[in-house]
C-alpha cells in the first residue's frame, strides 16, 4: 500500500514538473516575440521644409471706432412735430433732423416781443423827458433796465425754440431712427446715432515689449471677414499715455481712409504692423507643430534602425522655437533647417522613433491668407 502511494506521488510530481517546464518555455517564447514585436507604421503626411522671407510684423486684434460718433438726443422735452431724416441717410453738418412742437414758446415769444417794444417806447419817451428835467434819473434808469429785460426775455424764448430744432452736429451717416412722429420725448432721449465714417479709427493693443518698435507713422494693414478678402492700409496716429495693468498692453490708434464705408464702428479686424526688415524663416503648416507646456516640437522623418539593426523609415522628435504666424503657416526660428521632411498631419499619434508610412494624397491647409469656407 505504501509503495503504491509513493509511486502515485512520484508520478504526480513528474506530471506537474513536466507541465511547469512546458509553460515556462511558452512564456519564454512569448517574451521573445514581444521583444521583437514592431507596431505597424503610422500613416502621415509630410512637407519638405523651405526657407522664406517673412516681413517683420506684429499682429493684433483691433476694433473699429468712429473719429466722431454721437447719439443725437432731444435737448428739451416735447412732442415730435416733424422728422426730416431717414435711417441710414448721409447728412451734412447743420442739417435739421427733427423739430419738437414749440407753439407754446412761440406764443410766449410774441408776448415777450410786445413787452420789449413797449419798454423801448417808454425808454424813448423818458429819454426826452430826462433831457427836459421832467423826471428823475432813477425813473430813467428803471426804464433802461426794463428795456434790457425785455430784450433778454425775447432772446431766452428764441433760444428755447431753437433748441427744439434738432440739427446734426457734424457730417456723417445716421443709424436707425428711434422716435416716431407725435411721440413725446424727454430731455436726453435718443433720436438716432450719427457716425463720421471717413476717416475712421482702428484701436488695438500692443505688448509693452514691442513699444520701441511701434510708433506714430508706422504702416498698419487690416483684414476682416467683412472686407471680402480686401485689406486696407493706414498709419498709426497715436499711442495711449498709459499701459493697461491687467494686460500690460498699450493701446495704439491707427487712422484709415474709408471712402467706401467698408469699415464700420465696432467691427472686429485683424491688424498687422510692419516693425522692421524681412527675415529668413522656415515656414510650416500649423498642423505640424506639437504644442506642449515643456516646449513645442515637430517630427522629422528620417532613416532609423530597430534593435536588430534593420533599417526602417521613422520619425525623430525635434524641439523648435517658433516665431510669428500668418494664415495656416507658422515661422520656425530654430530647430529645423530647409530640406528637412516634417510630418504635417498625424502628429498626435507619433512618438520618438515611431515607424511611419508617408501618404501625401491629401495635405492639410498651408495658405498664408486663407478664406473661410462658404464666405
């Protein structure tokens, strides 16, 4: 019985050892296969970097503002008796825009003129009596005061009537009318906006680091989606006297001719200020740049070797220093040179040393002045 138990135990141990040996061999083979495994190459698009001459410019977001712009309001309360303009109309300085009802003031003016005339007649009569020493000097002085008071009263009522005739303070283009005929308006109620559109201002912020390069007289170019691809050129005419503490920017103001009224107050525009001579840079599509907190980089396609020494087509991650941008392009100041083949799409799935296969049938945008679709 004991011999049979020992034989069974020995057989069991032999079987377990055999199974363990087989499993050990399988694990060794799997480890070897894993070490030798190469992931399939990633499909990417590339571009051969080239050197270009880029003008030295400073770009910023600007806002269009009128040289002169006001909201024309009622000076005195009253009922709108007539409206002499249409919404969007171009007008000249001094043109009548609206008239408030002034019948009461005109009646008061007639009474004041009668009192003035009576005071003048009394003054003339008393002046003759004074020369004959019939009246005292005090009575004559009182007549002089009454005459002057009558003239002042007539002038006061006349000025009130004139203030109820609302005129354009300067030439420009009117906005949308805010009043109707017969409407009662209080003093200060808005009637219509008035903007002088030619010339026109564009205000934009300049970083304090660039203050030395931005000064009055510099040429400024503006573009906007609302300009149908046309750019306008003007000049910087003023810089603010203080720097904004929250942004550390100084406000610059450029003046533009606007004869066709393409720029309107409040419009968003992109400004470009020429601040120096052109410089040589390597331009790449913005899609080629891998942005990261520790530094911006690109992937350069080159010939590499795997651990067994077999050559393959792969990528090398290269950190770069970036300059300005224009449209779909960005300037690379250092890190790569002309002639390097750089990955332009598929960057997010790459790592240093990854194998790639190049397919340039469809290329990402690389236009220095792109236009939005459906524009």
